[in-house]
C-alpha cells in the first residue's frame, strides 16, 4: 500500500496541515477586502503541501 511508508507522526502532520489550510480558506470572508487573496494563498499553500507530501512519500 502507498501509505505504508508513512509514519503515524507524518500522517498526523499532514492532517493538521490540511485542517489548518481549510480553516484559513473558510475563514477568508473575515478579511473582507483581502478575502480573495487569503483564499488564493491558502489554496496555493495547500497544493504545494500536498505535492510536497506526495513527492516525499513516492521518493
């Protein structure tokens, strides 16, 4: 299985990272004028994190 290489600590960190970026994405309307920039930044960070995690697992 693909995730057999990942330790519990690494998987927990990935879940925490995913949750934190989701909170930032959903909380963006609190910034009113900057909401779109916050969403773009949160989505970019999330995508970079997921790609980094996948590269780490696959290599």
